[in-house]
C-alpha cells in the first residue's frame, strides 16, 4: 500500500480558512480551496485529522484527477489509477457518489456505473481474475466518489464514514440544532478564550457550550467515535490506538472554565445536561432554565454566542421580531461583552437595534446565514495587590 497520500478535508462554505488553520496546527502544510483544504500526509495524518479536526466535514483521499469530456475518457482515466494500492481483494468498493458541475458529462448515474466498471476491470487485471467472473465484495468498505468540475474528474475515497460533526455525544437534540462542527468553527471565529466567561442564552441541546468546553480542554472531537478507515486492512489497529491514547493524554484537566447555557424550555436544558455528561464536560458547564430577557451579569469581558430561532426554524416572524428586539435590549448594557449571533434574518440588525461590527456569510446546511459580530469594549481586570 501507499506510504503518502493527498488528502482533502471538506468544509462548509465560509469555514475553509478555519479548517486550514486547524490542519496547520496539526503540523501539515495545506492549500485552502473552495469547500475544501488540500494537504499531504501518511496514514498517521489520516488518523490524526479525523480525530482532531473540529470544523471539517470529512477527510478524503485523492486517488487522482484527469480530463474527462467523454465516457471513454472517464473509463480510461479511472482505469489508469493505482487502485491496487488502496483496494484489497474482496473489499466492497461502491461508487457512492457522483457529482457533475459545469461539465460535458452530466448524467451522474452513468458516471457512477462507468467508474465502477473501470475499477472492476483494473482489479480483475491486477489480481489475475477472469473478466467474466465477478469480484466478490464481502470485506471492508471503501466508498469511492467521482467529482467532475469543468470537465476535470477527481476520484476520491472517503476515510471518515459518518460525517465528522457526529461526535457521538448528542444523544438527543432540539427541533433545529446547529451542527457540532459549525459550532466549533464559530467558536474559533469568535474572540472567546477559555479565561473569559461564555454564555449561550438560547442554548437548546447545548452544542455551543459543549464544543467550547471540549476546545478549552483540548479534547479531540473524534475520540469517542469510529471511522471508516478502521476497517481497512492496511491501517494498523496499533497505530490507531496509539493516536487515540496520545489524544487522551493531551486532554487538559486542570482548566477552570466559566461556561453557561440558558434556555426557556426546561426539556432542552435536561437534554443539554445529558449531552454534556456524554461528552465528559458536564462539570464545566452550568445549564439553567431561564428566559433570555432575564439574563443579567456583573462579569466583564465575556462572550455571548447564540443561534436563536430564525427563518425556517421554530418561530413565526412576529415572534422572531420580538425575540431580536428583546435580545438587543438585554445585551445593550453589557458593554464589555462581545456578541456573536447566527441568523438568516436579513433584518436582524434593524430588529436588534444595533449594527454589527462585522458580518460573515456562512451556510447552516443549505440555508444561507450570517454571523453578526459585535465586539465588546475591552476593560482590564483589576487585580488587588496582597497586603
């Protein structure tokens, strides 16, 4: 099998730079592209990025790229790739996805079928199997994807399995939860650090609070889940366990945190507590049933992060307008606090009663949203001298 690979970490639009920074922090040079981050590495890199990337969706191996304007060019291009270095005899290798954008080839089911035939023929040749005898597919699964953009086909193998946002701690969720990886990205886009108070006044199932605690404690987000590559015979179990053990040892257990989550719905607070217990950070977070309008604090230099109901979520327009107005009135006295509010409502600033210092376009699933950023007036904490 191969020693080094080209990988891409896929990302939601607007979060590529965050993922790129995370990849570099793991020690890998990378190239940030639309919707993905490209980097080189070995099997260890594959394991580490799946374990540690907080904001990415998936890690995929790039098997190769080539021009493909015809189905014959597609077949020959897929056939020419070095499949013998990835796929062992007897494995499952579905063409799980085909996507064609601005390309001569646009029939995606046909792209899948022809790509499958090409891989089968290559493996039959490599393993000296007769063409008329079908290959048995009973072993580990290698999901293959074919993406054709402007007549350039890129062939990929998914290493992750279920998307990386599925950490494994969210046993229950509310009506419209934010994905864990998007919450982690927004935290990294904010100016919150573990020495600052953090409040989510519309916490729902607790995702922002839990991701903040995991980030502060340096807990690998993929530590308690499994990945597709763990079934592959060329990925050593001992190497996977070695990286998991290193991740366990990297957890910082002596960090003091001030993280709070509030929600008007008592049931959501109970769900948030259960999720925090499952994530192992329940002692780091205070969850409380409370109306947003009742939030008061004497603390300074804190950060508020909120994903309130909006657009296609839960509330009608009148209720949303009232909520945003009350939000603006409640947060206005908190001059030293920064606020980061995610919504698809283009009238948010008018309803909130203040113009954001910065606005960043993101996508929550397929829904376009904006992250409104209001920066607090920084005040130095007064430290009393010991007499």
